[in-house]
């Protein structure tokens, strides 16, 4: 038994030795290399080769010159110079049937990435096969232990279709377990790029990678060229395996590509050969975004073997947002994309929205096409812009293709005008490297000629555009002329001429721009225009329009912007407002740079004063500051410029500083002072005045207002909000302020307090005022006046009016709606007024006697009584014992109706000169003035009181009674006066009148005392300023007097010339009828005896009567008798 045991042991040992010998023989042969590489190739679906493979009993395996290639193209993808593996020993490997991999060292691996002409990478197939192998692998969630990995001097070569090769590396990678079920690793590149992270071994393979990439480790020249600067990338990747997909978040702390930068997070999902990106507040900063950040906040981008698809990708800035959707098919080499957006401009009230659709077809063979449709709407408080355009390109090769842009809609609409440039188009041909403008079409243009060319390789370009009569830019005229001429290359851009012209208006820009420095050379702006006002009526004779010119030189740099300009704006015979300025020149200069815009004028003359303006706008704040200085400004010239109907006099000066942040006037800050001297706005006068102007918190205040006139002073303030400039609050106080009417020597010294809110737009008032003043005539006080006024919107409430006037008292109240003054109500009462106290102002007032009392009542007319107008006014006045000299002045009662367009005196009764006067009148406004019609009936007027009422009358007592009717029609222009009066004279004796006395004396008649029994008739005709007396007939004491005459111009008063004649006859003609001319001839012949005739001339104050022979006036007398005796 023991022998058998020994035999068995020896046999086992021999078998083991033979097995070991066999394994060693196998390991020393080429079979392991072929078996392992074949198995690897079959498992991975790739072609795997190695120059040599050695396996040691102790568990060390080495491969030399390992190569991995695609199975079909046999093109090498990966080459490794050496791979050293540390694993279980051979016996342990056989027993455990586990490799027990402990470490891997890889020396100088080289990965070749090649892109073909279709844009496909050689590694795409390799990745697909590796993914398929991974899907067949055992449970990936099982716990594993990763070996130590050491990769040294790794290189990545990127090979373009044109065989350009770019290299990344050398790169070193090191990884090992950290004893906490995680595996740590890091990567380092030669120029400082580093990467480190941790990986959970098994389970969901959660992992984290922190990375930092330096620009010099990026080999892609095309990336650096596109970025126009170095690229820096840093951030973190966190992810895990969820079932059959890899999901995680890529957070970019920094991705700088030249002036552009990206920061934020993107959720990434890799599943089934597809890559899905979901941006989460990914922010892009780029100079062309004007300081704003472009944020991708929602939507997704999917990349797979078929193509790329964007699904509702949202991009937003501070001023707007857009949404993009579409797809690109790799196989068809085509795609469709749509976009929509909406946002706001930086300027307040501006907004825009639009849509775009892009379709690209770019097959490898055949016709290539692209179509872009854009619809845009932009609006601001000024107007609205609408754009609809289509751009189409096509050709067998993009390098040789034709493009056409057509504008279906291009419309600008504002309150003032509408500009429609729709139906414009342009054609462009591409013959690489040249791009040429084939044609340009502008709608409704008289003539268009255009040529442009760009050589993409040399960057030389030129453009020539000449458009004449572009009517849509000037629908009211003959069209706008546009001329553009320029050329340049990568070193210089030359604008030979940029000209806009319309009629006598033109602007021309010329200059050179050095590239890439951005320096402007020989820059010049020239403009000219007339001050002809479009649409204004042409004056007769035609007025030569004034001329404006502007000449400005510009120099500096555009990048970074630093411009300086200087020049002049000049006008000759130009109109400023409604004033014509013979000549003015404004020298100006300024600076524009990245920090501010500044402009300043040298002092210049305008409106009789000296002006200087300066301004500065801070771009960083932004803050705008303005300064204005004015000296010796003529208020008369300023009023004429503004077209004020008031006559201003005086001089003013002002200093004003203004600061406006963000161009928001409601946030403006300002301070300034103003002074005025010799202010005269009839009837208001002020010897001097001054005040301050402040603007803050959206409110403009005029404070410390102080006006002086003689001993009178007025102080006050006013303010208004800048967003409600029409609503002004005013507070004013006046002490002994003089108000004068010089022609009448009337003066009122006023004390007042007022606080009023005025709405200029609504023309309404809210507030109150107290007034008290002393009234004087010819420097003598004759009363005091006072009033309390309440203003409420459009109603003036005169709550109390009081006065002590001419020894009496006046009081009253009224309520006046300004929108319907004819609905006013009020009353005024006066008593004890002594008119003779006016003697110092009007000496004849000394003959006035009596105290005047009365009432004036205004009420709304009774609609039921069918009143003539809505406002009824009733006047009652009485003056007991009233006389002027010996002329009796009695009571008066009148009722009038007033409406918006008419005044009707329905009734007027007055006791005057011992008789009664009754009448009515009507007045209404018409073009050119107010027209009046009046009718008066009078009875028993005592003729003797006429002479008694005139203290200068030189005639002796004249006795008689007057009765009759007068009708007058006139206007504010006496030249249109017309009317007539018929007067009957009874119970009279006119012998003491100069004309009658001369006739009686000539006839040598005895003038004994007789009773006043004379009678007569007088006819008056009013013809402009002339009063004609076509007929005067009078009989008394057996003598008949007939005559005619005229007052040449009654507006001259007592100085009015008079002329006429009169005939006295002892033969009474009254009652004689003249049937024909023959009877008149006989009458004239019989009047050669017993007749006296006189001529009348002189003035109303100095009547001259002279005796003349009858034949001298026979012609005029003949006409008089014919008219009188035939009636």
C-alpha cells in the first residue's frame, strides 16, 4: 500500500513536471500571443496585433508594439510601444481561473484620430464595437477591484482630410485604488493641463473628475483660430452609470476662448450610442453681446450616429429670450431649423420679436441649397419697424454658387410718416475666393447702379452704389439720392464718398480707416441744408430760404474707440422759430471714447446774447452732464423766436448745470441761476428779477424767485414733476406791487398771496388767492380794492369782492365756469359813489352832482321763457339829484342776455336830459372784429340841457324838445359804421344858435321875445367816420331855415372838421308840393328876394358861419329842395 502511495505521488509529480514543462514550452512559443490576440480581436470586433508577448510564471506579462486597427480599413487606430501587466502567478491563475490583475503600465501609446472628407471619424466604428462588447459583459454592477494604471508619454494625433496632422501630448495618466472602494486617478500634460478624480469600483460606477486645460495643450489650430485667442478650460464632471446609460453633469467654472467665455452646467446623458446635452443656466459672455450674458436655460441637444437634433433650446439675455429647434441629418447632409425670439431694447419702451426658419440641403453629389426666412418686428415710442426677408443660395458647389436676398417687407411706421422699402432684392455670386454683387434692386427708384466685390483670400473689397430718386424714403418729394463709394483690404478701408442728398439738402462723409489699428485718417463730415419749411405757404413775394452748413473733421481710433472732432455749424439768413437770424456760427469740438462722449462749443452770438454749451456723457455710469451759459439775452428776440403775441422787453442771463443718469429725465439732477433786468410784458413790468432752478427726484423747482419794481416786491416759487410737466404748482406773494395803465394815469398797488396748481394740458386750476390794493388816479388815492378768489379745476369762484371807491362802497361775488362762462352767476352792489371825486383826473367831473348807487346781477336765464341767450344780466342804477352842470341825470335800468357768440340788450330805459331814452342792441363776433347793431328811441329830451351840460359852450340859451329814433350798425373798425337818425324838434327857439342867428341878422328881422314854438326835422346818416346831415328843416318866427352838411371825422372829437350850408327864407315853403322840375325852377326864381344864405365850416369846437350869395349854393339848394319838397 505504501508502495502504491509512493507511486501515486511520484506520478503526480511527474505529471506536474510534465505539465509545467509543457506550459513552459507553450509560453516560450508564439502560441499564447496568437491565442490571446485572436481572442481579443474576436471579443472586440477589432484587429489586434503585437510584435511580441511574454508571460512569466510569477505573474508578469509584457506586450511590445501592440496595435489596434479597424477590421475593414485595417487602418491603425491605436499603437502602444509597450504594455506591462502584473497579475496572479500561473499556478494561481490556473487554480482560481481569475487573472487577478494588479497593475498595468503602458508606455508611449499613440491614438490616431482621422477625419474623412464626409466629416466622419475613424474611431466612431471602434467606439460602436466597444459599446457592443460592453453590453455583452457580465453584470457591471458587481464589485470589482481596478488595477494600478500607469500611462506614460501618451500621444493623440489628429489627422485632417488634407493630411494636416496635429498632436496632443505627451500626456501622463496614473491611477490606483485608495483603499476606500474608490479608485483615484490623475492626468498631466506637458504645458500644465491637469485632471484628477475618483471612481467608485463597481455598483453604479459613480465618479468625479476635476479638470484644468491650458491653451498650449490644445493642438487644434482651427479652434485657436476660431477663438481668436488662447483657450482656458476648467471645471468638474460628475456622473454615474444608470442601467445602460451614463449620466452626469458637466460644470464649467471657466471656458475662455479669446474674448468669449462660458460658465455654467450641462446635464449629459450617453445611451445607446446617443449623446444628450441639457444646459442648466449655461452662460456665454462675448463682446458683441454689449455687456449682456447669453444664458442657455432649457431644452436639449441630441447627438447620435444619425445626426444632431435641438429640441426647444432656450437662450436668454437680460433683454430677451429665444427658442431654437431643428435637426441635422448626417446621411442626407441636410437639416431644418426654426427659431423665435422676443425682447426689449436698452432704450425705455423699445421691444422686438420675430421668427426665423433655415433649411440646408448639402448632398455629397448634386445641387446644394440653403433657404433662410426671417420675420422681425421692432417697436419703440417713436414708431414700428417690420422686416420680412428671404435669403436663398444654390449651386453644385458652395465655392461656386449664386445667392439672392429678397425683402418682402421692410416698413417703418411712425406718427409722422411711413417708409416702405419692401420688394427690394439683391443677387450675389460666389466664385471662390471672389464674392460679387451681381445686382441690386430698390423699389420705386429712378435709377440704381451697384457693384461690389470681396476677395476672401486677399480680403480686398470695393463697393459702388448710386441710387437716384429713392421715392420711398421721401414720398413727399422727388426722392432721396444715395451714393456710396469705398474700397479696402485687410490694412485699410477707404470711404471715398458716402452721400445722402435731397433737393437742397446733402450730407457727405469721407475718410480712411487703418486696419487693424482702427485709426481714422482724414475723416470729414460735410452737410448743408436750407431752413425752408416743408408744407409752409410760399410767401409773396417768395422769400429766399436761409442756409445751414456743417463742417466737422474727425480723427482718432475706432477700436478701442477714441475719436476727436472739431468744426462749425453755421447759418446765414436762417429762421429760429419765427425769427430770422442774419448770420450765426457755432464753433464746436468734442471727444468720443470708451469712457465718455464730450462736446463743447466756443462762445457764440444768438438772439442778442452770448451763448456757450458743453456736455459730457459717461458710458460707464452712464451719466450725461450738460452746462449752459447765457449772457445778455434779449427777451424781445426770444419772444419773437417763440412766436409769442406778447411784447417782451428786457435782458436775461442764466447759468445751468444738468446731470441725467441713463438718459432718464425723471432722474435728472440740475441746478442753475437766472437774472433778468428791465422786464416789460405790458401791462406787467419788473425792473429786475432773479431766481434758481433745481431738478432732483424727478421734480423741477424754480425757487427763490424775486422780482422788484419800484418799491414793490414779488417772491415765490413753482415746481412740477418731469413726468407730468403739464401740472405746475405755483406759490407767490406780492407786496405793494404796482400795476399801471399809463394813458389813463391809473395805478394799483397790490398786496397778494396765491397758491395755485395749474394743469396746462387740461387748462385747469386748483388753488386760492387773496388780493388787496390801493387804487390811485393821477397820483391821488381814490379807493381800495380787495378780493378772495378760489380756483377749482375750470371754475373761478370770486367769493368776495370789496372796495372803498370814490367815497362809496362796492361789494360782490361771482362764480364763473371757464368752460361755459355764459353759465356764470354773480352780483355786485355799489352805493354812495361820488363821481365828482374824479375831478383831479378829469376836470369836468367837478360839475357832477349826486351819489351813485346800483346793482348788477347775473343769473342763468330761464329756459322756459325762451330767453335770447343763456346768461341774463340786469343793471339798475340810480343817482338821486344827479346832474352834470345843469343837465339832469336820472335812473337807468337795462336787461341783457349774453351767450357764447352774442350779446343782446333786450331792454334799456334811462332818464336823461329831462326825457326818456329806450333802446335795444345786439353784438356778435365775426371775422375781423365785433359787430354791433343798436336802436334807440328818445322823447322829450331838453335841448337846453345840452348846452348847460357843456361847460365850454359859448352859445346862449337854446330851448327845445327832441324826439326821434337812431339806428346804428358798426364794428370795432369805425370805417364800417353805418346807420341813420331821424330827429323831430318841437317847442324850440334856436335863435341863439350861431347859424340861425346869422340868418336872422342877414334878413334884418326883429328878434323880440317870443314863446318857444319852433319846429323842425333833422336827418342824420352815419357813413364810416363821417356823419352826414342830408336834410335840416326848421321854422320859427316866420322864417323857414333849410340846410345840409357833414361832420367829416367824428373820431377826432371837437377837432373834427365840419362843412355845410343853410338858407333862411321869409317865404314859407312848407306844404308846397313839387310835381316836376318846371315847378322847382319857378320856385328857385321866386326865391331871389327875402332869402339869406350862409356857408358853414370850421370844427365842432369852432363853428364858422359866413354869409354868401344865393347863387353860390344854388346847386346844392336845388338838390335839397327837390328831396325835401317831394316827400
